[in-house]
C-alpha cells in the first residue's frame, strides 16, 4: 500500500463508503477525472486509476458485484482489475 492508498483510506471514515467516494478521493490525488474513471475509456492512465479504485473498494469490504455495478462492469472485469493491482504491487515491492 502506498501513500495515496493510506491517505485515501484514512480520509474515508464512513462505515459504508461508496465506490464513487473512493473514486473522487483517488482522482483528487492522481489528477484524473472521475468522469473518465466511470466512463468507457481504455487509456492506460485511466485504467490504472480504475484498477486502484477497484482494489481500494474491495479492501474496504465491497463485493465484486457491488463495485461492478457502480462502474458498470462485470464482476469478472473487477476481479481482473484487482488482480492486476495486486500483481503490480508485488512487482514494485521486489
């Protein structure tokens, strides 16, 4: 977990945080558009932020289906995004 994640999770103190709230916080730290994260863009920088949003949302206890509904994507796509983020973090730590 990097500093952006810790900051994002730390500022979201509500018991049930939404995917939109997570996306707003992550986008404010990364400088990306919330509209792009919820949109259909497949640009690498947008996908990376979207994967981070999925990862944080899942770590906060949201199910794959809940995250998928919020982002208008299938739960298997969300699983793939989370796996990508986990793999990226493992590579960065070595």
